C-alpha cells in the first residue's frame, strides 16, 4: 500500500489504497522517470493558458520526482549539478556534460 504523497491542488489521491505514482513506478520500472519528466514539461508549457502558479508548482513537483528516479544515488555531472537534457533526435536523454554530436 502506497503512503500519501505530496500533492499540489488537493488531496483527492490520498483516499486510494495505492498511490498513482506507485502504479506508474511498477508499470514503467526504471524508465518511470520519463513519465514524470514529460508530465512536468506539460505543466510548464500550459501554465500561462490554464493553471498559472499551480501548474508551475505541479511542474516543480514532477521535476523533483524525475530527479529522484533518474538519479536515485545522487549521481552528479562533473560540475556538481544533477541534470539531463533531451537530445534532438529520438527523445532519449544525455547528461548535460556530454558533448552533443553535430550532423
């Protein structure tokens, strides 16, 4: 049974025996961070047209969840930052410290 988690904009998920984040983690395994990253992106892209500040808070929450899953051991780049950026070709991610190939 999942424990209640931080939730922006209500408490409606807390009534469930298993939390949605737990279901996503079980379904997607080690790739679940991609869901959280994409959902954060969704909230960032729509905030001016829909939810305003609450959408930005949701985006931050999903980015925090992305970091927890993508860097579970706190892996860092050589600059000491923990970050990843999308490549322009197939949606995979690379460390910001890695050079980007030019075509």
